[in-house]
C-alpha cells in the first residue's frame, strides 16, 4: 500500500472577529502559533490528491482569550501563549 502525499498550508487568523478560510477537503489543523510579527497563524495539513481539485470546504475560526464567552457552536481546537504571556484559544465553528 502506497503512502499518501500531503502538503502543509499556513494561514493568518484575525484576532478581531471571525476568519473564514476555504480549505482543501480533509484538512487538519496541526499547529497554532504566534509569528515574530505578532500574527497568530495556523498550519493545516491536507492530502495533495484531495487538495482543491477534489473539493474545498469553508472553515470559520475565531480566537478568544481566557474567560471570554462564546456560543456552543464553536469548538476549541488549539491553544497558544503569545510573547506577551497572553493565552489564546483557536475555535472552529460547527
């Protein structure tokens, strides 16, 4: 059985409101971090064969801090501590 070829995509996520990204089918968040410029980014892995040619899906993300309220249609995905010591949580909308 041959292994599937994969690729990694990087996206900047806004710290103000929602960010909607059209992603290749079967994408998965593998990392959430702060870049040197202070931007919060996610890295997603996706199979090359299914990439955009096989379909794309819109994913909506939001970043919240400790104690912030959000509706139950948001699901926590990853957490990061930025260079100022603030903790941010990446949420994905159902």
